[in-house]
C-alpha cells in the first residue's frame, strides 16, 4: 500500500519586543526528485499576511524570507504527500570511495563543521572502526555504536550541543545521534551530511511523545548518498526530507534576526487513510 502523509506543518507564533521588524529565514520542503508524490504543496502562510521571497541556499534547499511586523506573528504550512509505502532502501554491497575518487561536491562533507568536531573524535573513530571492512557495513557499525551508546533524552537537548559533547555525555536527541555518526564517518573519510525532515509513526507502533522534526544523515557510499538513521537504527517508511546540510546549523527550521519570543510550536506528520 502507498500511504498518503499529511504533514509539513510548522505552525509557530512569536510576539516581538520593542515594536521592531524581525527578519525570518524559513526552510521549505524540497522534493525535486519526487515531485510526482507531492499531492498538495506545503505552501507557507503567515498571519498577518506579508510578502514572501524564496531562494535556494548553497546546499540546494528552498528557503523563504519573511520580514515580520511587530506584534504576534503566525507561520503555518500543511501539505499532502503520497509515499511509496517502502522502507528506506538498503545497499549492503555499497563500497567506500578513496578520497581521490570522490566527486568534488562531496568533499565539503568531509570537513569539520559547527557541531561535528572531527579533530576531537578522529582517534576514537579509527580505534573503533579503522580495522573494519570499508563500505556500507562500516557505516552501519557506526550507527549501531551510536544507537547503543547514546540514550534518547529530551531533557538533555540544547542548541549548542556538539558531537564531542554527545559522545561524552552519552545522552541526546535525534540530531545529536546524527551529529555523532556524521562526525565518526567524516573521521574515516566517508562524506556524511545532515538531513532534517518529518518522520511520523507510520509502519511502526505509535508513541505518546510530542511530534517533532526528525534528524538523520546520508553517507556517500557506493556512488550515491544513502540514508542512515542512528536514532531509530532501522529502515523506516514515510520519511519526508526538508533540507540537507553540513550539520543542523545549515538546516534550521527558522532563523530569526531581531528580538522575538517563541510562543507556540507544533509539528505533525500523519498517515491519511482513504475513505
């Protein structure tokens, strides 16, 4: 069965202080490779209505610029996507590339970044995984290690938390799992990039935890970018990509430039069953 997913909903409200204008940058869903699955576009709406300007960032993600007036300001979007009904593809025979054979546009994903300190974790990465057979199985071994080592804990989340801190504290949320796995991959010369999107409880038992954006990563093996999810550590269905970047700093749902306070925030991604 091919489920239909209602989601891409990002309502939030922010009252501004001092009567100033605030500049917003909002990530929008990118489905260039799968436009046939998009049933209703997740068009961004604002209340009060203001002009919107869109552009592609340096990683190919669609972004929307908004200048918000003083006072309460609400941003929402809601879309409908037809999913294949299949779990994330698996490529167990995928090989690792030597650095000299990597495509030019993958090299940036070998470098350290805001949340991924390769210089601190390189000794650990080579000690744990350096002797393994290169390829898909080594990336999966990294995911297995991160999944075992890190306990999922909303209370330990913070916006400044890095891969090195996650490794030492052994607690985190999905983005921390992804940052640690990305960093370990990069230490081994495997390009890895951060992904953010929607991952509802579709095809798995439902949980009572509040819905939030999901974080996973892609590693470049076997001639392409392959999905890995150290938080859930299983092939999942209904995964909807919003944006990709070096780490979470590149794919924030919303960047604001000016004083503001987040008043309310809700995310949903749910299966819509045919009548």
